[in-house]
C-alpha cells in the first residue's frame, strides 16, 4: 500500500490536528487523523494523546484475533486517559478530540470514527463517504429539520456531539468494508470537508497525479475555498502499484 499525508495550520495560530501512520510486520497498516476540539483548551494535547495512544496499542490490535473489538477497546482506553488528563488540570478542562482511523490490509479494511473527521472511499469513479459525522447539523439533517445544503453553511456546523475525552465513556462507530486494487481511502478533518463538497473532492481524486500531489491539491483547494481551520488529509491506495 502507498500513502501520503499533509497537514497545515491554515489560518489558525496552532495546528491541533494529529496524524498517525504505522505499518506492522504482516503488512497491516494503521492510519489515523485526530482533530483537537476547536474552542477548547489544549486541543493539540488531546489529539496528540489520541494518536500516541493508538501507536502504543497497535501491536496488541494487530495481534488480536478480534481486531474490531481490540480497536474499540483501545479507543475507549484512550478516551478515559484524555478525560482524566482534562480533569486533572484547569488549563486542560474541556479538551477533547475527534478520531477517524483505518486498519487496512489485504482486500478489506476496518474503520473507526468518533466526531466529525471523515473517511471517504474512492474507487476510481465514485466517492463514497464511509463515516457519519457526530455533529449537531448531521443530527438536524437526519431529522429532516435542515437540508444537506443548509447544513454546509449553518452557523453551528462546527458543534460536534461526540468526542474522545468528553466523558468517561465514548461510543465508537465501526465499519468493516472491502476495497480493490487501486482504490483510495481519504481520511480528513473538517478543515478540508467543511470547505470542499464531495464533488470537489472527487474531482481532485480523479486527477492523474501522485498521492502526495493529490494531497497537496486537496489542501490547497480547501485553503483557497476559505477554510479557517487546520487542514489535514491522508490518502492510502490499495495494492502495491508504484508511485509515479
């Protein structure tokens, strides 16, 4: 599998996004993106705790006979660690982080999600969003209160309803999916998908460019579209196709 990633501070003073990419002896890969909760104390600390926790847990996850349960357990343990760290210091009260991560290997991948960082699957033609945002506007859309178009410009579109570290317990969404040779997975924070709609993301992924080049294009397009947040993108391709 080939991969590329890029993360920029954007118009913020501090980059509260964290990235983790690991490869095990069996070829299993762990890719993760975490976004420290905006407007809260020590978001950079929280996102770093999430990715550091996954690095520490990766050997046990990869060796487990039930990787889905091992990944869920690891995220719950990380959640508790972040929650306790936030509770132990006044300057860190209320900190938390989103998380989207993928265990990829062979013909399938396992994904986990908390918050509004996203996972997309691109098969060369069609872009599919795998994860569901844990956000106020997503709830309103699912209830039919607002449309998807209204959600994109809603004044409270940045309010998330689930985060790592926001409570003693966290609910983790898990997705078991299949992919084929040449398929791409995109992990990204809301600094990217909040400024680019799915059509714009799909158009960039269709371009004839390296993974690193397409990461650059995604970041640049989100920045040019007015993103005021940190912007992070991770791309991974199924198979052993060499990069151009």
